[in-house]
C-alpha cells in the first residue's frame, strides 16, 4: 500500500504550532510502526524555502525518491484574494499531481491551510482517482466568529473549507471533543478519534541534565507554553496571581514560552506590573528549543492552560508527562486530556484560578499530584494514535478491483473543472505539466564555470576551473554519470557550454540544462557576483531533488578582509550566506579550508546538517619537461616567490627579510613571479625604486608556464610568505622539481608541504624569522627528518577524480550536524546568532598587532594600516553579517603632535562575519590623508563593539606614509613593461 501526504502544513506558520507538531509526530509514528506501507509526501513549490527546510526530515523518513514537488499559483491567502481562478487552478493541479503519484490513499493533513498564505491543501474532488482522508482539529473560529471571522471573506473561506469535510471518505479527529464538534457542524461519511501523544524526543530529554540548573528558574514557577492570541486567554494568569497570598504573589515567577510577537509580550508585561506584581518575576523565554522546553516543564510548580477552547491540549499533556501538575480551563478538550475535575477552573473567573493555584502551591502532597498526572498521561501515546490511524487508513485505502467510479469519468471531471477556470490555456497546460512526475533520467554532474567563461583574466581560481573542466570534459562520464560544463549569468537559467567552452557562448534552447532529481550541480567557479542568478538556480535544483555543492576556495574575504578589495568582501559575504542557505554540501580545496568552514558553522550555530568535503588540487607540472641548462648560470642562490603581487602574499615580508640578509653580506637573489594585483601600487613603486631592483631583486611580471618551470628548476628554494591561503599550489609545484620550501606557518601550508622536497616554517608576517630560516637553509640545508624528497602530489587528472569522488560518490570529510537539530527550520536561516547580546567584559580578551605601517593605499587620498586581531576569549565575536546593530571591529582616534585628540570617532572596520575563539583575523583601517594637513601626526587604534563600548588597550602609531599619496590611480606601465632576462633588466 502507498500513502500520499499533503505536506503544506510543514511549509506554513502551522509548522511551529500545534498542527505542525501533531502532524510531524503522527507521520513519524506511522512510518515507524508500518514498514510494509510505502509513504510519500508532496510540497508546494510556491513556498519554496520552507519546502527545502522540510526535505531533510522527510528524506530520513521516506527516502529522497518519495518526496515530490508541485507548483501552486496562489501568491497570497484565500482571505486576501478570495477563491480566485489561480487558487482554483492550483487545486486542480494538485489533484492531477496526486493522480500522477498513483497512491492507494491520500491524506490531507491540514485542510484549512491557506487562510493567509499561498498554501492550497488537497480537498475532496470528483477528479481524484483514490480515496481521501482528512484531519480535523477544531472549529474554534466558528465558535468565536467576531474574533476570528470578522469579514465576509473570512467567513466564506472558513465555511467553504469546513463543508469540504463532507467529501472525505473518512475524517480523523484529534479528540473526542473535536469529533463531536465536527459531527454537529458537517454531515461526514465516516469519522474517528485518533487522539494524540507526547513526542518520544521530549521523554528522552527528561533524562538529560537541565539547562536551568543554577539559574533563578530552578526553584519553581507558574508556567505557560503556547501562543498569545485571544482565545488562549493568557491575561487571566496575571489577574489570578495578583489575588494570591503575599507568600506566593511576591515570590513565584510567571514564565511564558513560545514564538511571541514583542508587542503582545509587552502588553502582558504592562498588565503584570499594573497589577502590582514584581517586575522581575515576569519572565518571557521566547521561542525555545526542545531541551529547554523539557526543562521548563519539569522545573515548573504548575502549568496553567487557561484557553477558552482547545481541540486537544498538547502542552497540558506534555507537562503531565514531565511529572508537572497542571491547571486547565474547563473548556474544549482540556477536561478530556486532564481527566481530573480538581484541576479545572472557569476561564472567565480569575478568583477560581487563584484559589486552585493557592491550594496547589501550598499542597504538601506534591508527589500525589505528580503521580496522578503521570498516570493520566500514560493513557495518551502516539503508539495508540498511530494504531487507530493505521486501522482507518487500511480500511479506506483503495483496492483497485473495487474502484467504484470509472477512471475516464474522473478524468472528464478534471477536464470540466479546467474549462470552468478563467485562465489562459497555456498557463493551464504548463501548470498541469509541472504537476506531473518527471521521469528519472540518468543522473548528471553539472559543473558551473560562469565566471571563468566570462572573464579575460587567469587568476588562481580560474586556473583551477579550467583544469578541472578540461579534465572533466575529457572523461565525459564519471561513475556512469554524464558531465556537463555549464554557465548561468542571468535569470534565463543554466546552459551547457559549447564544445570550446572558453569561447563566446550562445544560449540556445537545446543547450538548456534543467537540474533534475539525483543530478549533482557543482558550483565550481568563483561566480560570487552572480549570487542572485545562482540563488534561483540553487533553489530550483534543490526543489527538483538535485544536490547542490558549492566550492569554497578560501575564507580570506571573511577572515582576512584587509587583503581584499572592500567591494569583493561585501559580495563574498552575500554569496556565502546564499550558498549556505541552499547548498547540500561544500567542497573545499584543502583540509585546512574545510576545518575553517566547520569552525564557522559551529560558531554561528548553523541550524541544519550539511556535508563538508575537500580535495587536492593538481600540480601544473605533474610530468616534468626536460629543461635546458642556462647559458650563463648565476653563481648566486636564488629564492623564488610565486603569486600575484598583493598584500596577502607577503611580498613585503620577504623583501624586508632579504634586505636584512643583504645588509649582513648574503649575496643571494630574490625573484617575484606574478602579476600586479589589488592593493599593490605602493609596493610596486617601492620595487621600482629599490636599489637592488634589476640586480638581486627581480620581478617577473608575466611568465609563461615554460618560464615558470625554469624558475622552479633554477631556484634554491621557494618562499611562501602568505598571511592567508586556501591552498598553496606553488609549494606543490616546487615539490615536482625537488625544491624545498620556506613557508609561513599557516595550517594549509603545513598540509600541502607534503608535496614538497622538504619545508621550513616561520612565524607568519615575521621578516626576521624568515631571514633566520633562509640563513639556516643556506648554512645547513634542511633538517634530516624534513628532507623527505616526496613527489606524491596528484596531477590534474587525479585531482579531478578526487573532486568527483566527493561530489558523486559522497566521499565527504565530515557531515556537520547542529547541536540542536529542529525538524523544521527556515532554509534561509543560516544560524541562530549567539551574539545578540553585549560582549561581556571577560570576553573582551584580545591581542592587537600592527601588520603594516600607515602607508598609501590603492584608493585616492586614503592611507591604509593593516592590523591583526586575535580573539583570546572563549566567546564568539559577531561581525556585520550576523548582527548588524552591534558588530565588533577596530577603529582609530586622530591625534596631533601634542597628543590631543583631533577626532575621536572615525570609520570603523568590522569583522565581515564572526571571530571564533583563538582565531586571528586581519582588518584594514582607512585614514583620509588630509588629516596630515590638519596637523595629525599619530593615530590610536582601538577595538570596540558598535553601540556598546570601546575596549581599551589602544596602540599609538605615527602617520608617516613613506610613499606617494595618490590623488589619482598612478600610471605604473613603465614598471610593468620591465622584464628580466638572465637576471638583467631591459626596457
């Protein structure tokens, strides 16, 4: 037997309310107890983000192949727009979708969804080819129409939905009260009470240590759990507590928990205070996790549920299961759940509740009250509810040979309904086509190369993309899956790249690639500027059941923003949040980057599981070519630094170290091989004016692969002086020429140094330490234990296979799991922010280090200074993307020669995301050069939390640019035209 479930109640506001919790527990119980039954669920793509949020839970329950998607057209609630043609067409599309799934029975978990949202639940329809069961919770709006059905549209919506219950083959009710209520309102074919139970996870959490230990809430309190709307009657509780004897009135806290609008909480707090109750005894917990809920239940002296009406009374049952006495209103299903008249009160009488509260709080027979609650709670279990539900499902499920209405009659009913809907024929055709179940073709690997295809440059990332795509195209298939190189630079979708994928692309319909179930969409490229276009692609791919894997090359923009263009940092942060929202996994270019990402996810308390992997990049020279000896070999040792000229690469550190070595009499060469990059104009000018430039200081601005091979072959050692990297390809390439490496001591260099002949490491950014390592290598060579001579790094063919092994075969490094794993979260919620508070004094422990002096920047009229900040506390510090009102960062005060402050508040530099304990991040401060004309001689650099406090420990630094301050971008073509030949400059 195959059961189909309408999953829209997990996509609306119901997901965090009683209906969503009820349905989730019922479905889980059915799945566990009935392994012989195939179960499937469908989601509405009109509520796309929450469709994604629910997928992981149901994939675990049913398997990915039993999750379906259909497209509704409604854009707002039925109350707002009425039962219009788009809503009607959506309902017909859902019927067609269910028929295409071909279950034996369909269950509409919440037929009243869609009042104020785009949900269009499954309702009885003559075109349905299978029996249907609906769930009924209560008819509270009809009992209080002036409150819940104030307009004709409200009343029409509710009456229409309620009348549809007559068409279900069977209705399952959540209590005897709700069953009786339904039978009075609608003439149904058949109904039953399946009741409810308590989540097994809540019972499990009762064995765990309480989160309330050593807090003011561990000594008893009056508890309310639930919403704050009118029928919940919560204002009765403060009225009753104000009538208690002083011994309770002035000492017992009132605690409320739930997802409450601040305005309603403030209204309730104002009432509490106006009644003369102590303000500090009013405690609002807000939306809490499951463990905290269990702790609140078992720590309470009593739970009060004063509702005018409830269809069941789950919070009362949960409290009873936790051994907590309850007092509930004698209304709705609450007496049925509690089962004891002594625990009931009149919801319109505060003095009645006050009397019951006083007696309960003063009772010495607390154990008797607990035993009574536990005994009653044992009569309500999900095993019992599941058994009753399964019995009804098996009874009413379709037996094909007993189908009463001919199939063609049902199809005629569908056609007739379509004709009556006033919408264009092509829209009707497309929406029905989208409702059908797409065939499962052979899975594919779709590799995005958008940025590289559209770029004229050849950065490190683009080099990787080209190598991987070339190798992938040469393979054609991997593990039986076809491989496609693709691009997407607008909202038209994804297109397969032409055979010569680096040439201009043409978007033809036959080139369109629509990710489907079991496909793998690999976002290989650095297409950060296309984050909006790719968000659409990621979303559609996920909705169709494809995996989406984003590639992370490094965390430099968020951990070392000082070494990046400010616009790049902003774009990267937006892209990363988008990728976190929609990706099923991240694949990183090194284990070090994977570890950095995992640390970030844990710090931000990312709320959903996600796979994290890494692979080894290939080396350009995996097969060495024979190299001709130089005609006039230089007698000097030559040290090589390969990489774009930019601050992050540490060229200035290397030059400072070699200046020291030259002064000490070492006759050695320092060669830079790399193009002029961002933030380098000041350093490039320094190079051009250096007395050793063209002699022992050489810059190869633009080298071919052949020239670079020759440099590797000729060098004494490679220097890798970067402050931050995602990989370290030059280290690997040097290893293919048996050349040792002197590298800054960052984790990724430790990792990739396995591909070098041997490695010596120095403190990052310390020129003296680098000079000492160079001297050691010249004097004694590598230590014997480090002179391994390894040459085991993969070429690009093997690198590509490693990457595809992760993406296709699931060879992940680690699966991140949140500490608290809610079943329903918003996919766009990239993490509960632990920093929505002031950083405490004890958490403001840091180390602040100046990395570069004040010097001209690449921006006109602006000076720059780079600082390193190390978080030496045990707390996570927030950056601008986690809590924009109170980010942590650095700023400066401007001083004159007398030490007087010319300006205290200046531009801030905030951390782009967050700073984990022990992490060091690099920030830039930008200082207007015109302060020099105003008499400024120094700046004081100090940490702060925005809108909270300056942290002290300021560092004073002179404003001494030591170079030309730009009033425009300088023309450095004269220097870029220079090239080196055998150590001599020409040009």
